[in-house]
């Protein structure tokens, strides 16, 4: 069971790292953009990962995955480990969440460290590459 506190930590604005494993056992890490708890009772999540790392994307078919989410402001983090159930292109809702979550993520970085350059404002985040 995923509790509401964990679901909140993994919600909009969190930093997400996704770890996969290749068929040969080689680990690989990439950036995740959106994680949503879809069924707390079965601990099922929906995850949007970057598509610009073809190795990580192909590793999803192997089925083993770890997702780490961290709060930018507090550095509190949690990791989920499990099996990939399905791989599919992002939906329109996924892309809308990607944009909103990314804006919040970079705004929280900016608020925390005072940085003046936000990657999303510079066009470095491309929802078409999700």
C-alpha cells in the first residue's frame, strides 16, 4: 500500500530518477518527468520517462525498474522498486502533466538556489521527447 504521504512526495515538482536493467544485467539510469500513483492498494504508478535515452527505454521491456523521487526543497526522498507492466507512448494528459510538473520542479530549484536560468524556459525540455 502506498500511503498519501508517499504519493504527495512523488507528486508534482519532485525530482525523479529512473533505474532500469538491461538483458545482460547492466544497470542504467535516466530522468523521469512524471510519476503518479494510480492504485495505492496495488502500489501501481504511471511514469513518464525521457525518450532521449534509447537504452533505458529498451530496458523497460526487461521489466525491472526502480523509481526514486525527491523533494527539491527538503531533499527528502523515497524509492520504489518493481516490475514494468506496460510501455506505451505518453497521452495528452501525460504531456500536460510533464509541462506543469517540470515548470514546478525548475521553479523550486530556482527558489531554493537562486539560479536565474531555468531549463524549461530555455526550451531544453521537449514534451515531444517524453
